[in-house]
């Protein structure tokens, strides 16, 4: 199997829905375990107990079931982005059409996840630490920030703020989500977390942005820019190039929305 065939096979398998068929149901596993101890097969019996517990929780505990779904979708969300970045930064000899195909797969996933996130938000609100745990809450945020449906993002931001105020969600992640909405609508950002290439997406209030960032546990803009984006960044340079950056920002946004 050549490299391209392996990539396509990976996408087909990795991003298909989990098959929750009768074989994995509580009743089916229960019947299998009964059969094992009927014939005194203690090894198979004990091996099956974990599967029985998972199936029981999946069918009877909605939070447990949703947590597993969040974890699965998070792994898919990250995997396809790692794959897309790796292909575009390496020597994989893929045609432009195949790269577009992979990009479309990622966008379709984000679209489907937007519908799913909306359903989760309506039923549970933003997943909090107490009920879902820190990791699952963080995973849901990761999925949500890639959603392009503005209505779902606004709902998610509102419900996440409720949890942040109760210390039940991560404050700096909330800041990123607020700015991601701005990025998706070509508006000024609030917390200065978003960049296009090396330049900082225009900020609503540069004089207050570091104070806002500090309130959610983020370092100053200039420190982040120097470390990760532009070692020559200064606020003086930002203001001097603001008109040019606005033009680049709008061009980037228009090219993105035309795809």
C-alpha cells in the first residue's frame, strides 16, 4: 500500500462514527458472561467484566456516555488537524486535489460537530468540572472553538461564562473562544489571542488588553508575540501597521469564506 493509500485508509477509518452495535450492548455482553461462568471459564469471565461496566454506564448514565463521545470527537478533531498540518509541511507527494479533499473532510467534521455541540449545550450547558471533569470540559472547548456556526459559538460563550464565573471551566480558554468568534466574523478581538500568520489580529482596546489577559491567567501580548510570532513586535509597530493589518485581515477572511 503506497503512502497516499495509507492516508486515505486512515481517514476513512479514523473519522467514521464508532460502531455501537448489538455486539457491544449490555445485554449481549451480559449473556456472554453468563455463558463463560456456565462453563467455568473464569479467565474470559473476568476479562469481560470491564466491558460490561462500560456498556452499563453507556446505556444508563448520560454524563458518562456524553463524556466518552466528547473524548472520541476530541481525538478525531485533533488527529485530522495534525494530519493536515503534517501533510502540508512534509514531503508527502499529494496532489492539490487530495489536499483539498482532506481539508473538506476537516470542514465537514467541524460542521457536524457544530450540530452536536449545539445539542450538548442545550441539554447540559457547557460541560463543567464537577460533573464531567477538567479534561472532558477542556476537550469540549477544543471541539467548540473549531465550530464555524456563529449561533452555536455565541451560545457556547454565554454558557461557558456561567461556568467560568463558578470556577467550573477554564478562564483563559473562555478568552480564546471569545476571540475565535471575532476571528470568524472579521471583528476586533478582545483578549489578543488570535493571529493570522505573524501579525496580531486587530484588538478592541490595546490599552486594556493586558489587564484583561491577566484576569484570565494569560501573559502580556508582547511576551507572547516575542515568544511565538514576531520577535520584533511592539505596540508602536502595531499602531503603525494597523491599516495594513486590517487590509490583510479582511483579505484573509474573504478568501476563507469563499472556499
